[in-house]
C-alpha cells in the first residue's frame, strides 16, 4: 500500500491552514475616538507613538475625520470632540485600545525616553504576551504587546 499521496495531501492541508493563519487581517473594525485637541493628539500618535497619518480632513484646527494606520496592521479613526454627537462618540479621554507590535521593547524604550506617561510598565504576561500601557495627552489608554490573538478556526 502506497501512503505517499495521503501524506502529501495531509502536508498540503497543514500548509494551507498555516498560510491562512499567517495572512494579515484587513481591518474591518475601526475603533473611533474624539479629542479636545485632535490636531495635537494626531501629532502625538504619529510623531511619538508611530502611527501613520493616512488621512486628515480639517476645517481650520478642527478635525472632521482622521485615519491613522498602525504600520503592523489595523488603525483608528478620530476627530475633534463635538458635544452634539454624544449619542455616538465617547467623551475624550475614555478610549482604550490594544495595539499589536513585534517591536514592543523598542517601542517601550522610545516612549519612556519621550516622557510618555506609563500606566503599566513592560512585563511578560502569563498568556504569552509581552506588553505595557501608556496614557496619551487626552487621557486615553493604550496597551502595546506581542499577543496577536488566537488563530481563526478553519472554515
């Protein structure tokens, strides 16, 4: 009995599953926030933290819409605080996010050297992540770590 074709098929199936798990997920969920000083927050998130300024639509110093992408995948949308939209948006300073990075130690060093307020120092977690947390100038909480989430189940 020749089992080579079955072994090849099994190896091919395993390889296909691994490739699906490695594929980056396109952002389909966009966390949003508003800021009292959206221009300054964008400058902080881009210049200090390392987000990419993908789109910023302004009317003077008021930001109607901004999209900031994380270089390793995903992103956020933000704008200037508008009390008239309280039914939709959170008060400035009440946002929190977890951001995945493969460069957590270097990012921690850079942010602490820049004097960013650290909420939780860098440490290894029991679930396998290495992470830390900061506050931005508006008081929002940002956690950065190596945990990329669990692989999606095979369909």
